[in-house]
C-alpha cells in the first residue's frame, strides 16, 4: 500500500513554502513524483488571500500590514482571507485524488474529519459547521481549510491553531465570516505538556486513518526535485 | 468545428461552481491541457483544462459568475470561426448523444469504446480524470480518444473534434429525434439495430430498444456508494431454502461454475500502447487488467462481492481482491485492498510487491485475510481453462486461463484472435446462476473494451 510521506519543515517563510508546494504539485502532475506528501510547517506571521476573498475581509490596507512586518500573499487556493502565525500547525497535503477519490467535497470533508479526530484526543469536541468549511468547537473556529487542485493533485491545505496568539486574527475578518471568534487548542484544552509535538503526531495519525494510508516520516531530502523526469502511469 | 467548454463537476455532489477567473482571454491560442479558468466550489479551487486546441473563441460566462454543472461557459475553435448560436450543438456533433461521440473516438479507442452516457456529474468526473491522463503522458492515442468520448457525453466539452470529422466508418446513422431519445434514455446507439433507410436508427427502433441496450452508463456509475464498508442482510426464506437444499446435494459449499471466453485483442493492444509510450517505467500485466476489471465489476455487481456467514450474507461495499499466489509449499492469497479505487499501475505495483513477499513468506496476516472475492490465474502455466475452489467466506472466485491465439469468427470471417477463458466458481447460497452470468457479462465487456480500465 502506498504511504503518505510526512515531512515536517519546521518554521519557514510562507513565500518559500508556497513555491515549494507549487513545484511538488507540478512534479506530481507530470509524473516525476509518485508519492502522496503531507507537509507540516509553521509560518512567520502572514496573511493570505484566497480566490474567494471579499473586499471587506481585509479591513486594513495591505500596505499598512506590510509596514507592520506582515507579509500579504494573494494565492490560488479556495476560500477567503486567513492568517498564519507561529503556534499554528499548517498542513499541506499534496495528494493525487485519483488514487483516493476524485471528489473535492469528499476531500474537504476528509480533512475536517482528520482534524476533528485529532482534536478529540485532546478532549476537544470539534465539529463541522455546514456551509462553512473548516473545523469548529463550541461555535468558535479552530482550523481553516483552503485548497487548490491541479489535475486532481492537491495543494494548499489546513491551518490548525495550536497555541497561536489569537489577537492577530483581529487584523482580518477570518475567512470572510463576520463575527467569527477564533480559538486554539491551548485555549480550549488548557495546558498540555509537549503540545506541539503531540498535535503533530495526532494529526498525522488521523490523516493515516481517514485516508486509509500508512503515514511514514520522511526527510526533507525527499522534496528535492527528481533528477531525471520519469513518466507516470495513466495519470 | 467549435468545441464547448462546460462547468465541470468537481464532486458528484456539486451542483454549481463559481468561475473565479479566466486564465485565457478571448482570441488567445489554447493547447489541449492548458488551464482555461479556475473554478471554485466550497473552499476548493480547481483548474478547468482545455480538451481541444485552437483559440478561445468566446467566454460566455464572466469571471465571478456561479453557474450550474455542465452548463456552457465558453467555446474553443479555429481563429475567426463563428460561435454556434444557442445551446444546440453544431452538426458535427460536439453535443451529440453518447453513441455518436463514442463512434467519433473509434479510430483511437476501438469501435465500441463504452460511451459515458450517465449522469452529468459522474461523466464529468470521468472526463476530468481522463483529461489528466491525456495531459500527463499516458497520452496513448486511446486514452486521448476516450477523454474525448467522456467529455463529449457530459455536454460537449470534449468535442472529439478530429475523430468525429475523420471517422465516418464507425458512426451510427440515426435521425436527430432518435439521437435525442437515445440521449434521454441513456441508450448507446451503436447497440441499436436501425430499421430506417440504409439501417438508419429511427424513433421506432428506440421505442423497441430494451433496457439492456442502456449498458454504457456503466463507465460512470461504477462508483462505490458512500457509506459503511458492508451491509449484513438476514437470510430470506428463499435463500434459506436454497442453502439447505443445495448443501444436501453438494456440500458444504454448493458450487457451480460459469465459463466465458473473452477476446483480449484490445487488451493486448492497450498493453502495447502503454509499453510504447511509457517504456520500462510502467508495467501493466494482463493480470493487472483482470484484477482491475474484476474490481470494477464487483462495484457494479455487489451480489457477487459477498460473504456467506451462515445466518446472514454480508454484502461488501468495499472491494478487496484476494489473489492466489503459488508459494513453494502451497498457496496464499494476498489481498489488494480497495482495488476498485486503485489505478492499473498501482494494482500492478502492489500485486507484484505482495506476491514477492508472499513467496518469501513475509506477509502479515492482515495482508492475506479479509478479501471479498478471489482471482486465481494459471495463464502463465498455459492452462487454458480450469475451475478454482472457493475461498470461504467469500462467495466467488474467478479462474483465469491462458491467452491463446485461436480461430474466431469476427464479422463473418474466421480470423486469429487472442482469447482468454475465465471460469467463475459461485457459492450458490449467495450467487444464483443469472447473477453470476451478469457479473461475467460486465467483466467481459470491460476487458474487451479495456480503455475504460485506464481512467
């Protein structure tokens, strides 16, 4: 059975990882790469605008944000504005959905399922909020999802607040939903020893269960471009 | 001839999509596989890919608009070409019913490539998958043609352009009314005998066409339903009686056997095409084709994808194919799990890996238990035909013989053809004769039109 290869990139700048994702997706589409990847990363504070961003979602002009040291990126993922910052687990699954299910709704629900399962391990009862993709608990939003699919290869993904400084979200209207309150695992579950490591382990395990694949930890060397382009199968 | 661009379904449950942004301007050249636009549903963005080359003649929908799945969003054609007005397709048949589209794809895919004529959502999914295949290097002529057929069926996205124009040979003569009725009923026109002038299919023929003529919807309906992995069904009185009586006759598993001969010419061609385009990078064996075909057939014939559990029958929604592998002192059946969801190459890689470890006795118990149907292939030993023993609690096993070139009658001529005989052993407590026969009929159709195994 093919496995999901998990690569933890640690703390990286958004722009750098964006380019990496785009390249990995392209390599998978053209058949130079054959494995499903799950990238874990933590970003320096950054605001990203998805394809569904409304004009009202970013009340502060981008220049002002940039002046305050916050980068702003307009990206190809679905969804409205979001914010990444330290203390947030960002996951980028680069999966070939033809090998799972060529069904974007199923894929979004599967990511939610994995995060809900993982949160359950910390005693947090998380749930879906129909019509509002993402993961919620007690009416507060704990994880955001936005994806892009190129010939059934996915990139972009989810952002789960582990111990994020939540006041940062006041800079934006998260996901374009007025009045939404953001929360984090630390806020919901209180002090948990070794939280970062445990969250990564639980999320990885939950992805394995939900997508019915073994999850193997891989070295960042796996992400180096393949030397010789090999042709992929039917895809 | 201009080709329609339609809103594709990114999910079977998707009803409408928002065209986020056009990536090509009107008048800009377009190559097949180019990204035309981005489509958003929920929080997912997917690229809408061109299935024809030329120029983007027209964007009929503005960026930001939300439109129903399968509706027209633009046209691709030759520079200066006029865009057909209204929703009706051009005479060449970009929006013609499935039968004609399949005929259009014929020179590449073989004269009876199963046309995708089912639901809009399902057909669109197939179109996307196949489109990716064509763009992604497996661009065997067949795959490209099939992409055309699937796409055209969803409403004309693919316009099997060149195919339709240059291939009158495989084309069905039919009246426009007959074509519309066929499209509505999901009937494949290639399977209908015409009684009009020169064998033209007319309305009367379709009124008579039995439901069985609607076979080609399979390519798109062959999707495992969402839900639990299996459903237990208590025994009905008739099943209890069948079980009791037949066990008295032949027990403890009352088995019967069904044999059919399958023409493997096209399967052999497909392998050659894959070999020619992929070189040594990709290995697809006949066995891989059989495994995939069986898996897809099981999705459709759940009655054969079942366990006999004494007081009930467990009908599996999941498809786990057990594969008999000879080991030095016996045999073992590693299981290809969820085989219906795996591509040919994935099946190939996994079966070789499992068989390798089976011979080294390195399989874990969970790797050789839990199958829902078995395949035993002795073709490599030149066995023409045999019967295999059921692996309980599974209700069926398929014995696969060798592929031999034998004289066959095709179109009234005796010609050499590659044929393969398969025999299915059925547990009669679960599978009745007609049920097993239907299973084999579908399997035979799939293997004789193997292009549908690729996407």
